[in-house]
């Protein structure tokens, strides 16, 4: 079995890993409500995608009233 001829130093290792940083996500805006949305995904706030209703999303008011009833 072959063995690497030279050890990779810590500086070489860091230089090699330099491009593994996290990149900013490109965000767009929802055409219906104006919230920030990832491209090619439905809006989790209103449920629209490309001007069409795709997801049924419960409104924030109904979620709050439901929590109050449970308490």
C-alpha cells in the first residue's frame, strides 16, 4: 500500500480549506406579501409561488388564538 511522500502542513491545509466558507443565500421577495423568500420555493408566510396559491397556510392570528384557547 502506498504512503503519501510528504505531509501536508497546517498552512497548506488552511489554504486548501479557505474556499469552504459559508456563502450568502440569494433572497428574493414574494410577489404577494413582500416577505424574503429563497428562489424557486413557495412563500412560507402566504403560500404563493409564481402568483399562484400552492400551500394552505394558517394565518398568524388563528395560531395565536389557538394557543390562548389551549392555555
